[in-house]
């Protein structure tokens, strides 16, 4: 009979293992010596030790699920309980019990982690839903559309919740996207309608612009083109494929008209520039008549200059006030000379001036006598009152005498 601390082989070849509950039959060995039998069953024990060690490592270092770990533990425990090995079976059971505790702890940790992950996923999805619902009311069609597509990608990367919660949040999220898409579709449909109306309006504007391009009614046509441009801006934009072509036609028609007008105006400006030179020469000739020394000769000379002036034609608008002002100044000087001559030679006016002067002189003399009499009588108050009246009459007399002098009196 052969034995070791954990097992023995009896004379019949039966192999036993020693346990806390006494010896347990391991198996029967008839193929060799008892030592070989013990060595064989001890190797099987070492196999279980290795298997438990590998399982302990997997539990600690991999994401082996608690379910799979428990199944592996049960499988090994069954082999231990069947005691078909020779070795310290109780030590294996203790290691398996410790491993169960570890797996249970990992299960709880994972449960907590999963609950946390689920809660974070719920919060993340609720945040996505809230943003999507806010974007549903946006009119920033491009940026909001791009952001909603990005939110979908983010949603797909998040863990699923329980079916009810996940479905409810997805329904809100999907509804927000649909609402935005519906509004965007309606907006662009309306925009297309507006652009079609703009195209029709601009077709009419182009047709009128083209019909006016050959006009020579420069002022009225230029004004109409300005009105057409205002109408063009108010019409809004047509479809992209029509807008540029319509604008090129509209602008081209205007260019034809304004180029023709510019040519005519350039010729007119050149002609008016020559006219200005001639009128400036005539203004200088007229200015030599001032001051007027010979009224009759000055009047005849100015009339001759003015006839030549009227025959010349238009000058540039911005130069007109200055050159015409020079002629008007000469004309006023001649008119003032005529008025002075008339006053000097008009007998009726001279007689009226002389008569008025005589009347005023008589009044002044009469007042002076009254003042002298009042003072002689000691009536100073009356004398002062008459003196103030005398001052007014004397001022009028001085003015009348001055006027009479203008008549050569």
C-alpha cells in the first residue's frame, strides 16, 4: 500500500483522497504502481489549480461577465466536489469561494457602473432631445440642419436605455427633426414661389429696359431707368439660374442707352465749353463800360454785346451763374446811371422837390418864431415841446435839401 499527505492507494488499487469529511474514493488504478497512481491523480489536482489560477486572472484582468465567471466556477467546483484528484481539495474550495466573492463584487460594481452609464446616457439623450426641439424652431436652415445631423450621429454612439424610455426619447427627437424638415421644406417652397414671382417681374423690367435702350429722350429715359432699378431691387432675387442672365440683359440695355447719352453729352459739353470762353470774353468787354461816363454810348455798346451774347447758346450749368452774374453787374450799373440821369433832368420831380423844400423851410421858420415867443413869455415847457418838433422838421428839411442837390439845384 502507498500513501502521501493527501491520498493513498490500498492493496486493491483503490485510490483515496483525504478531506475534512474523511477519506473519499478517487478511483481505481490497475495499470501500474501505487506511486504512479498517486502521481497521476496529483497531476489532475495540479490541473485544477492551474485552471482556477487562470480563472482568477480572467476575472481580475478581463471583462469576463459575471454569468460566465459563475458558470466557470461551478464547473470547476463540480470537479472538486467529485474528488477525482488527490490534493488539498479544501484549499481549492476556499479559492473558489473567494473567487465567488470577487465575482459578486465585480457584478455589483458593474451594476453600479451600468446604472451610472445608463443615467449618463439618459441625461445625454435628454440633452440631445432638448437641443433638437430648440433647433426645430430655428430659421438658420443650413447650420441647424447640419447640427441636427450631428446630433443623430451622437445619439447612435450612446448606449441604449430600457426600451420604453429609449423609444419615448427617440420619438421626441425624431419629431423635432421632422418638424424642422417640414418647416424648412415649406420655407424653400415659399422661397421658390417668391423667386418665380421675382423672375416674372424682372422679365418685364428687362423687356422695358431693352425697349428704352435706343431712346434719345435723355432726361426722361434716364429717370425711368432709375425707377426701373428701384423696382429691380424691390423685386427680390430670382432663381440662381435665371438671376445672372436677367441682370446681364437689364444692365446691358442700360449700358447701351447711357453710352449713347454720354457720347451726346460729351459733344455738348465740348460745345458748351467753347460757348463759355466766348461769353467770358463778352463779359470782359462789357465790364470795360463801367464806371459809366457816357450813358448813351454805354447803353448802345452794352446792347450790342448782349445781342452777341444771346446768339452764342448754352454754357455748362455749373459755370452759368458766375459768367451771367458778371453781365448782370454791368447791366445794373448802366441802369443806376440811367436813374441818376432821370432824377437830375426831370422838371416835375425837381419842382416837387423844390416845393417840398420850401414848405419845410417855412415850417421850420414858423416853429423857431414860436419857440422864441414862448421863451420870451417864460413858458419853457412849451418852448421845449416846440423844440422837439423843430428837430424832426429840420431833419426832414435836411433830407429834402440833399435830394434837391441831386437835381443840380
